[in-house]
């Protein structure tokens, strides 16, 4: 075996999960940011966690308002995933600049991208510093799915966003 760093390990473990985290901004509009480090923590009670860089605008927003929707993007919107992770909502309105069509779920005022395969509505329980990231631990309130949408994953590290291949 060859010794490698953790970043290179993401190439070996590809495909990796990818999600869009939706959080309301102070003006009531929604910010959308990409994350690929998320995991289910518990089914009873329902809990999920995700990691974001400590200086991320999305992280700042969720620490302030404690509400978030984690969405799983589909093939129909794979082009916006990279842009949502590349730009900061602190600097640009990603929804307008990337042309993201948004819609609502019945139980939240946070909007989500149209063509999401799943939406996981959460309340922030706590966050923990983990090196250069915070791990956000959330209680899951509601979960919605659109089975017509095919979820995407990050391939080759995060160089490509595409659906999983059939075995």
C-alpha cells in the first residue's frame, strides 16, 4: 500500500454523497450551499450530521437561525451543485446568479431547489469544531422524497457530479 493524504482518499472512495444545504438569510431569502460530508446518525430519534468549513456563510446562517433543509440534488440540477460550493452566498445571490429554480415544502419557509430527489428538514441540535470544519448535528423534523428524480454523487473526488452507476 502507498501512503496518501485524506484528500486523496476521496478519490478512492468515489462516488461520495453530495447535498445542497438550504438556509434562510436574514432578509428571508434562501442561501444554498453544497456539502459532501453528511451522514445519517440515528433513526430513533431521527438525526443527521454534515460538515462545513468553519468560515462558511451557510454555517454562519445555520448557527444563527438553527433551521436547515438538506436536499439531495438530482441529475436535472447537477450543473448547479459545483457552483453552489464554489461561490459564497456572502458575496453573491447564488439562486439568481446560477438560475436555480426554487419551490417550497409544506412544513417550512425555507425554499429548496426544484428537482431535489429528497429534502430533509432539520433543527440544529449542536455543532462541534473538527479541525478546519464544524460538524453540524441535527434533529430531523420531516423528510420528503421525489422518486422520479435520480440522485447524484461526487465522482473523482469532487471533479464530476453524476448519478451512481448500476452494478
